[in-house]
C-alpha cells in the first residue's frame, strides 16, 4: 500500500503523533530531503544557458525556501510579502517580481530590496515602475509580459492565447516596447511568456518554448533590442487524477537542448519558474476519520480537517489521491464504526456541502480513527485555503 523510505518516515511520524496526542491528527508533513533531491535532479537536467527560479506561490514556507535556496538560481515572487520572506532567507538571492496588480509601495520596496527583474504587466505599470525608479535614483530591469495570440497545449490552466488578466496583448506589444525604450529609468531586459499551467505533455512543452523563441527573436530584430532574458514561466504539470502519468522531465530537457541549439538567441538566457512541479510531491496531508455515515445510500467519511486546510481538490474539482493508514488505537467503550469494500466520499468538518476532498472512491476497509493520507499536497495546499472559516484549529506543519 505505502512504499519507500520516505513513506516509512511519514508513517512513523503519524504513529508518533497518535502515541503522544489525544486529539485527532490533522497535519501537513513535508519531506525536505526528497524535495532537495528532486530539485537537484530538475536543475541538473537543464541545458547551458537556462536557469531555474522557484515560484514560491506554490509553497512559501520558510523551511521550503531554506531547503531550495542553495539549489535554485533564484525565486519568483508575486507580492511584496513573498519578497520579504525571501529576504529573510537570503539577502542577495535573485528575485523576479511578478503579478498583475502591483502597488506603488510594493514596487518601491521591491526595488529597495534589490529584485533582479520586474514583470511589467501593462503600459501603465511600465510608467509607474519608471516613475518610482526615478524617485529612488535607480534603473529598474523589466521583462514585458505578453499574452500571445496563439493556440497552446492542453493544460489545466491556460493563461494566454485567450482573454485573461495577465500580460499585454500581443497586438499591443509594439506600443509597449517603444514605451519601455523611451522611459529613462526602465531597462528592457526581455520578455515573460507564461501561457499555460500544469501541462503534462513534455514534447508539447518543448514546442511551446520554440514558439516563445520565435516570437522574441522577431521582436528583437524588428526593434533592434539588446535582450538578456526570456522567462518561459513554469507550467510543468502534476497529475492528481492519474498517479502513473507524469511530466517527463528528461524528455523535456532533451528536446529543450535541441531547441536551444537550433533556435537559441545569442546573449539571451532562458529562465524557468516552476512551483508545483518542484514542491507538490514533497508534501502529505494526514487527517483522521472522526465519523462514518451512510446517507441516502451513499457512504461518507468525515475528517478532522478539510478544504479549509487543503482547498486544492475543491478548487480544481478533482478527487485527490489518498491512502488509508490503519490505526489500531480505539479509546471508546463502544464498537468502532467501520466499512468494508465500499465507495466513499471523503468530506471535511465544515458546515458546507462543498467541503469534499474525494468522491466515490473504493476502499477495502476504513474505520473511525484511521488516517486518510493525501499525497501531492506540497504545493497549493495550506496557503490557498480559507484557514479561519468556522474558526477550527489549524493543522500542524511537520518538516522531516
């Protein structure tokens, strides 16, 4: 059922919790060694002329940042709060500042904290960046984020090629480039083209990078630009519905190496900023079954936890993969409820029918007091959730 040294560590952690706590368990458990090993493999596979940033929106925990700091080239942040967290870990690690709604105070503090690059999401933002940089007496290095008018590979989230709130329409890119070149306190360093998220097809992702390079080369030649960077974003996928389906990193980097050799732009470094792909597999969400019931012929397991801790399944409308960890301890003087060979829906403790983490999943055996252990919980778990809805206690965060 549960394999590997990592899983043994997780099981031991759960067992120790049950031995020392009377309350039902609800905890995120992170394997930092596994995260480091995965990050090193990911970085080492990239061809020369490519650098990897960690998109910390996936999981901004200080322990995660400290774990990745010696491995990744830098961090991508989407708020001044995230930049401050990075600077608590490193005073000089390269930082990219992105996001569609930057405020003046954020831009000013980001420049003061020495961010390497700022993604300019509109012509207004370009003007504001230049004005703030002038007031500080500095040059702001920017990448123009462009929403390309092109079709893209199938992915869970599409962030370009259609109307979105992200970036500048490709049809307006000439205006944006000319404006950036005219602003005295802006240095146009390149472009940011992040079009899809959670793509699982490595070969199609290689084709996506080829499209990016083609577009940037055209702009470079048309406007006589001196460029340093093309930020190709992240978007490398994790499948939550088919554990056997994975983004083939080796296939991607092999194809990327060919694309860089054939289409690479002299002096332009390719940047990548994955978040989910790095962090998802290092995390587990362990939560105890506190009740079992059959309602209108449908079986439910009620958890000490739910979407206020782990919103991802509800947000993406999938049944999140889990395993049952049997716990023999039973402290009550009456019979222990259990079900065998049934389909169950796994629901949380909130007073809303939306608090469901998995639907109609077959289990061989499940008892009140057993642990439901959700995998792939290291990214977009706790920090995207409505922590204080109904004022339940927060889960523990355990870093192994």
